[in-house]
């Protein structure tokens, strides 16, 4: 049998079969025979297939037989073939195809307009049928037909009919495609162009523990998104292999990826990914597999896409509901910034499935990021030394605005999504090395107010369900940041309004409580002659002198004497009238609780004077530091209410509203009152200082007063012990500040350095005040601490504990630094021994645990001194 061109199917035509079916291929065969086929191929792609096919088919037959149809009109034949074309799409087998050709070419099908058969030679006709049949059979073996696709669709599992959600449909389709293509695994990836991500939730019939996400512009999937052409690979590159194995979770030898395109935009909207063709089915993917995938997805994608859209709408609805709930949660905590930040941390961590989160607020005054609320250990940047923080009890962290991941986001105002923290140049891993925590990835986003100004930064660490934070997480976080920014701005504004109200309330209290200083009092207390030491006591400048024994009428002039004896009046050109006015205003500023009153303030100032004079601090500290220490001592408890910091916070007092966020509530109030007195007309003893010196003096006074907080003292105690061990470096600003703080603490506790009578009587005053607070707490329905509960406290034990753990260590440091102070340290030790004997007697008598110290009579004291070998 002669060889004809139509038997040889060009390779380029084979590829088109999967798209257009046998009809398109048959036309391609025709065009391959027709002269000038390249031009016709271009025309075919742009023309109507139904109009073009009859003429081409007729041309094929004329070339094949060497004859033209005889006795028939070409237009009639074209019409006949066009009508027959409609039947060609329904051809199911080779026999039907042959019969179709017979019907068309013999002109015998119903409704044919031909007057007679166009075929003249039956041998030629039979030969043509044989070659066309062989072509059909060969193409059928190489490519599945549209009918096979119809059969594939007809065999789809009936479970699809009852599937109501996208996840179930994907599981059914994954299993079916794996079975039909003889592949080990299958999944359907969704291409989300709006966020530039390819995502997969289900592989085979299992929902992934975490959603697979991959950028659309990277790796293997980028080619599929761009070219929208199937990709079959049996020799995977290492990068493609790793990418697919991260998706399937198993080893991949071969893969077939078939893109699903949108009919209108022609964009890739999905990818069917198959891996590892089974060896009993040749072990290699082929074009039949491509056709099966295309056929199945063509019939099911519309329903699947609708289910995915519904799923997306439900997710969007849940997101909106979550945002509304977040807004409700956030705006219920506007009165407490700490609670608000804690709520923001919790919500941000929940929204993005992050392991840990921290929120930093921008402190424009210090050009730092400040965080006081943490969810676990945060990622702190390289500006911080990990050794200086106790991560279990951390209360505040400050980060320079110019450093680290959070600082970069705060400055640029742009979100940073870091998939590998350790490889990022802005990340500092020192904290991880110190704590043992490993930071894998970070999502850091700015929090802005309604004007677009960055007010804070939120930093999320370690995506829980996923290798890293996705673009969706970024978009969600930025939406969340809008609510956070508004709530923080309103909270800060609320705090300012509340503080203004509290200040106004305090001002009213002060006006009500304090009387103006009478001018006659000022004039009456101005010395009319030079003050001398003998006017007070010959031991007034000795550490053994008890200042509480000085007559109250002499205390104002004694204060003047201390300023004068240290040379401060002349050095700073202080007006005597101004100094007297200032001291009288300070005395007026003290209330009358049992202990924290004017007598206590005078005693503390007196001990600071002794330190400066006897330890010759003027050779070690500047004049500014000396006058700041003396002034801070006399003002350190001004307007004390007889209650401690814990009471202020728990009772939500006006003071707590003003200062609780900063800590050291009472100490900050004492400093504020000091500044208020200095600002009063005629009271500013620093008025003749230069502006720079004035600002420095106020800063020193503030830091010295804050050092009276026991919590602050305990924090710096390790540094003070190092100071005593290694020596004092007077050129170090930090060492000088530590020395000032130590002098303040020693002065504040100086009643413990005096004789036993002073120490004993002062203790009675202290616990009287403490127990008064406890009684008030009980009336408020609260359980007071033991130190404030007269029914549970054992005063001797409390005193021993106080001296051993707070007072004695401070005096020991001073004694190590200054030999002149050893006598003071030894006196404190003797008083401690006496308290231990008191405790022994207290317990032996079976006295109740209360504030009673009535048994500490003069007779008991004599007995006590005999046991100590003292007279």
C-alpha cells in the first residue's frame, strides 16, 4: 500500500490534541498536506473552525484521489460537511468514525442536499478510509479523545454530589486523580494573585498541620503561573525536589504539574500537582495524564471554585467578627495602658498563630522604644546586654530607636516579615543564646495613630502552624494595627486627661491642707546673728547625736546652719529670706503621720549633713551634688500620707493614677511636690544658678529621692557591693550617682544608727503608722501584709529582718568605703543584738503577736545592757 503524508502526524500537532480534540488534529493533518501550510496554520488559529474545515477536508480528498468531485456543487458539499461536523464531536469509536466518513462522502445521511454521490471510484474511497482510520487509531493511542474525557467525567465518584465544602471536594478529587493517573500523591494548589502566594491546605485526603505557602514568583511554581503550561519532570533539580518534598512531606522522584487557567483572564488560578508515577504503569507521566487532569478539572473546577469562594467569604466574615471583637476588647481597656498592651499582645498572637509577641511604645523624649508588657521572652536587640536582665521578672526594656528589627520598623513605618531570623542582619541572637529560646521567624509591624505617626511597634516571633509568617498574616496584622493604633492613641489621651484631673485634685487638696507661710514666720526665723554649733548642741556634728532630741523651735535654724556650715549659701548665692521661706514651705508640706513627718525629714537631712562633713564628701562630690543631696533629704517624704506604694496602687488613689505606670508612686510624688515648692514665688533657693546647673540639680534631686524606694535600693545593692569591693572611681558618673543613692539610703534609715532609746522609740512610731494602714486595709475588705497587720506581726522579728537584709548591708558598704563610718556600722550591729534579745524575751514571755512594746521599760533596758556587757 502506498505511503501517504496524512499518516505522518507532525509533533506540533500532537501537542494541540489535548486542547482541541480529534477535530483540531484532523484539521492539522489536512493543513500539513495543503501547500503553503504555514500561512494556513496561522489562519487556522484565527479563523472559525467550522467554516474552514469543509474546504480543507475537500482539498484533502481531491489531493488524495487526484480528482475533483464530479456532478456536485462545491457549496452544497461544504454545507453537507459543515452539518456533518456537528456529528464528529460525538464519535465514540473507530467504527463510528469510519461510518461517519462513509455517510459524508457518499452523501447518504439524512437531509443531504447533494443530488448524487460525489464519489466515483470505490477503490479510491476505500483506500482513503483505510488511511484515515489508521490515522485515527494512531492518534487515539497517543492522545485521549474528548469522548475519553467524557467517560472520565462520567466515572467521577458520586461522593462529589454530596460534598458541601471545598476541603471535602479537594480530598475526593485528589484521591480520584491519583487513581486515574496511577500516581502516589496528589494535591490542588490555589494561586492567590492578590497576595502573591500559592497555598495548599490538603494533600491526598489529609488536611495539613500547617498551610503550605510559597511565593508565586519563586521556584518551580513561578513558571507554571507565568506560562500556564503543564510541567512534567522525571529528572528533578535539587531545588525543585526540595520544593515538592516540602509540599508532599515525602521523597519525590517525578512530578506532573498541570495549571488551571481562568477562561477570561487566562491567568493561572490553580495547579494540580501529582508526584511519583507508579512503576507498574511505566513510571513516567505522559500526555494522557495531562488530558485526564484537564478533563476532570474542566468539569469540576467551577463547583470547586464556588466552594473555595464560599470558604473565603466565611473566612472573611470570621475575620470581620474577630476584628469587631478585638475592637470591643481593646476599647474596654482604655483606662489602663498596661492592660491594653497585654490585650494587644494576646489578640495579635492569636490572630497570626505566633508563639510569642511583644509591643513597644515610642518614647520620643528619649528616642527609645519602651516595653513593659511581655508574652514570654521577647527578641531584644543588640543595644541591650542580656546579662543585665532577669527575664523571669523583667519589668521594662528600652531599645534605642535606631537599632534592631523593632527600631527599623519604628523609623521606616513599614512591616518586616523575616522568614529566617538568624540570617537577617538586623536580628541579634545574643538573647537566644542567653535564654535558650530560638527565634525562627519574625513579623514586626508598626502601630500608627490616626495621623499616620508611628506610636508603637508589635513584634511577633515564631509562626506556630507554618514555616514562617505569610503574606496573609502580614495583611491581617496591618489591619489589626489600625485598631491597635487608635486604641493606644485614645488610651494615652485618656491617661493625659485623667492625670490632669488627678493633678487638679491634688492641687485642691494641697490648697485646702496647706496654709500659706506667714511673712512674720519668715522674718522671725531669719537669724539675727551668726549661727554657731553651740546654739544647738556641742555634739550636733557627730554621728552619735540624735537629731530627734533637738527642740522643735530650733530645727528651722539648724537647717540653715547645715546649709551654711557646708558653704552652700555663699557658693550658690542663696538669699537668707528665700532659704527660710523654702524650709518653712517644706515643713508645711509634711503631714502628721506617726513617723513620716517633719521630724523624720529633719533627722534624714541631719545625717546627710554628717556624711558630707565627717566623710569630707566635698572632696569627692561636686558642690551641685552636695546641695542636691541635702535638699533631697529634707524634701524626700514631703506630703507623705502614712501609707506605702502598694496601698496607693491597690486603692487606686489619685497618686497611683499619676505615677503607677512608672513605679515608685510616692517617691515620684515627693519629687513633684519638691518642684512645686521650688516653683513657688520666693522659695527657689536655686534661682541664682545657671540654667544648666539648675536642670542638673533637679535631675540629681529626682534620682536621689527615687533611691529611697526600697525596691530601687535592692536593685542597685549588687552594684554597691561591687563598689565597696573594687573601690570608688570618682571620675565615673555612675559611681558618683551610686554613692549619692547610698548616702540617701543611709540617711533615711539613720534612726537605726543612734542610741538604743532613739532606735526603740522610733520603731514604735514606725509600726504605729504601719498598723494604721493595715486597719484601713481591713476596713476596705483587704487582707494587709504581715508588716501592717497588728494581729499577726511580731515587731522584734520584723525589726531583725529589716536590719539584717536592708539596713546593715548598706551601712557595711559605707564602712568599707570610709573608715570614719565604722563606728556607725558597729552601733547598728549592737542595736541588732539588742533586738535579738528583745525577741528572745518576747517569745519567752509568750506575748501576743501585736504592736505592744510596753515591756521595753527602763528596767528591761538595764537587764538588756547587762547581758551585752554594757553599762
